[in-house]
């Protein structure tokens, strides 16, 4: 499945928001890191790209993981739907994680901060 990374990223974001909402901050942080890592794997499997780039002595693995979308376009492993799905998942996750935090730590001050984050 070409878009499995985006689906897994979405699931990790939802799980992160859930654990934030129930006050399990360490577990929420682990799922947030998982979400961010999966989001960094845009396009195709980064390991294959790293191997290809390493064979051509173009750059390091760390550089590839931070620019995977650019590399995916270079190797023609992108699609319009994939780019759309990635951005929709990102915005959805960016919206639900602050809400999970606000639900888990209810106070008027936090609610105002989360509303300000959501508006921007």
C-alpha cells in the first residue's frame, strides 16, 4: 500500500491525542515521536532511498530523513493523492493533539491557549 505511512502516522497521532487526554503524558510523547517519525518518511521507504543515495555518495542517511519528500520527488515516487493525504493527516493530527492535551489538563488558561493554537 503506497499510503500506509500516512495511515500509520494518522493512527499514531490519534493514539497520542488519546493518551494526552487521559493524562498519560509519557506514553503520549512516545506516540507523538512515532507520529513525527512516520511523517518524516514521505514518499517511499527511506531505507531504500538511503541505500540508493549512499551508492551514489550523494548524502547521509540523516539528511535523507529530513528531506525525504524532496528525495521522493527526485526518484518519482510521489503522487498528487499522496501529497494531499499527507497534508490532510498532518493538519488533522496538529488539531487533535492540542485538544487531547486540553482535555487531559482542563483549565480555562489551557483552553484559551489551545484555542489560539487551533486558530493559527
